[in-house]
């Protein structure tokens, strides 16, 4: 029984930290040609200055491990935007009523939400070809957001988001 409780706790912990990411990119482009990047000059992330610094540091770390170099005159600009919103409540209770007989049937069902909406944070990563001034790759991440986290927890969460979002860059184009 103790093992089942531990397993349930781990599953709940992991599910709370889920980062969902959607990707899009120019399928006709050779991404191996890009070796340098820089941050979009007029970037307005929508985050406070401390979180912006944490996010950009995480991007630099991940891009460095992938072999890309930060440059003054890059081939790609990275632009990041973020927003926080209330997500739909995930739990509800259904109440049903039905009846039938003599080839006649009917029913009634009502869903009642339980608990409040949770905060979600959406962060969009745009990779823009500098020469063509065109969006070539994009990742949009959505994850849970807690306002009163410690600086360490914020840094860890942003690194987790960046690692997941950039895990499919560069794309494997056929």
C-alpha cells in the first residue's frame, strides 16, 4: 500500500509540472545552415526583468549545448513573448437523470465545475531568419503558473520550459 501511495504522489507531482508545446516551422528550409543566433532587439517578453533574465539565460544554455553561438550579427533572431491567463477548471461533477420505458426515453445531464481556474503561462519562441526577415520556426509552450514561487523554483521552471520548447530545434526536415 505504501508503494501505491508513493507512486500516486509521483504521478501527481509530474502531472502538475507538465509543459505542453506545439511546434511549427518552414518545411522547405535547411536548418543546418544556421549556426548563430541573437535576441530580437525590441523584445518585450511580457515577463518582469528578473524572469526575462532567467529565461534568456536558459535559452543561451540550451542553444550552447546544441552547438549554436550567440553573435552580434546573427543568422537567426529569437523573439520571446509570454502571457499568463486563467485556464478552464479541470474538474467537474456530472449529475444525470434519465428514464424510459415503452420505447420512450429521455435524459438530463449537468456538469458542475469544482474548484477555481488555475493560472496558465503561454510562452512563444519565434526564430526569425535575419536575411529574409521571416519567421522560420516557432514553439508555443503552455504550462501551469504559480505567482509566489521562490527565485530558484522560477529559474528551474523556466529552464524546464525552455528545454522542452527547444527540444525539437532544429527540426528534422526530410
